[in-house]
């Protein structure tokens, strides 16, 4: 069936649990989305918080520290959250392509298979018995630093040998997968496609290919295999796939106020072609990455936001497009929800310009 871009955006909001039917636990959000990009893990916790009913940062972190969902390099050469039971099978499908994408770095820093395997052996010895280590601590053991260290550790993640341990202070730690994943699930490329479209749809084969680092051919074949459990619609001659069970449901028109979508949120990151249109005179200069989040109101990207946590206070700076000042009450409510999530006092400023993160 043919439809409009606006309907697609509303369906995605519902699919990603940003309207109604929000689960109680962050882990359920991770399972719903299959993987959640998380190189900025504190911001990614807020991505999960927005999609749950009333959770707090402390509760999301407790789920993470307990190992219900993990943080690792999976899908692409960057961090993602993934449910513990899904780590093994998703890594098996996507790691070969990520290794291929990493090939230039491997060659540049002379990280051949022998050196990568030796580093993995050292890492396993260091972590065995629940001895969680930070990257800096592993670096001292490996006599490596910088890019070389990052890719030696990433290699061990892509081999599904290590993953995240509990956060120590403000530091990410590593643990052995064998000690963090008790009951691994099984899946194949068709299941990965199904999970992507169930958690991100309506989306295209190209969206799946980018999200999972698959070739277009691989993504098309996986989508075809999953298609009996999917429905489709067409926008501008492009086929978009989504959960078949949602096909007969009306488009959810539930009000949602303003969304303060953080850095690398799955809702804005996953769809290069059909995404929220920018309001006129948007404060973010085209072509510049200022490492700020997006403010979405009524399916329009109306501005940017950034936060600074300082003691008991969270400072939220919002820049709205000229003509979008009427959205201030909704933005204020969204910022108050962020402060509640963080258990901080809110200091909010709204203007028409934005500063890069310092």
C-alpha cells in the first residue's frame, strides 16, 4: 500500500515505543530494537529511559550492571547495547563485515591475525574469574594504546569473547562473554531482519543494510526470508517493511509533546532517507556535526539540545528554530522529564543558537 512520509514517521514513533505501550524495563527496549547505538552510553541510557514507563537512570544502570543487556562492538565498528542472550548470534552474523570494514586499520597498525589472537588470549587471562578491567588496564597488559589498543579490544568483542562488565565510577569495564551470558539465544540473518523491522519499521532494505553492516544483497535476501512475518508499504516508490501484526492497526495519533532525542538515537540515526524534516531556519548549520541532540515536535525537527551535569543540577540548553517558540511549554516538560530521569535539579535555557559541546 502507498502512504505518506508523515504516516511513516508516526508509525516509527509507535514502533520504537515513544508513544504509548512503553515497557517497564530498559532491557525490554533493547530487545525490541535488537541493538541500540551507545558509544555515548550516558546519553544512550536516556534513549532507553524515554521508551520506558517512569524508569530512572539508576534503574537503567542497575539493569546494565547486572548484565541483562550489554555494551559491545556489534553491527558496525561502534558501540551498541544488546540483550545478553542476543549477543552471540547477532555478532556471528555481522562480525565478518565489521572485520572487513576494519581491514584498513588492521593493516595500518600491523594488527595481523597473529597479533590480534595473542591479544585476545592475554585479555581472557586477565578477565577470567570476574576480574573486570577498564580499557586502560587492558592497555597496560597489552603494551598498546590509542587506536591499536581500541582495535585489539574490539577484535575480542567481534569474536564474542568479551563484552561489557559493570560500570566502575565513570569507566566502562570489560568481562568475558562466557561469564556474562548464561543462556544464549539462536538466530539467523532472516531473524535479524525480522527483529530490525519489528523494532524500527517501517524501514527499507537499505536501512537494514546500513544498520547491520550487510551488503545490499545480503539485506535483501534476509528481508525476503523474513517477509512472511512482515508487512510493507510504499513511499516515493521505495518499499518499507514493518511488523505484520501492526498492518491492520490504525496509525497511532497519541500526543507526545516534545522529544529530546539524544546523540545517536535510533529514531534519527537509522533512516538516512525518510526522516524528520528540519523546521525553517533550524539552528544546526547544515553539514556540521556539533554533537547535539534533536528536538522533535509534531514530526518536525525544530531544534537542538545539549546537557551538562554539574553536581545536583542538570543544565539543559535548547536552541529552537525561529518560529518554533510556541513549542517552549512542551520542551520545558520534556526537559523536566530528563531531570527526573537523572534525579537532578533542572536549569533550562531556550534560545535560537547552539554551542558545540566542549
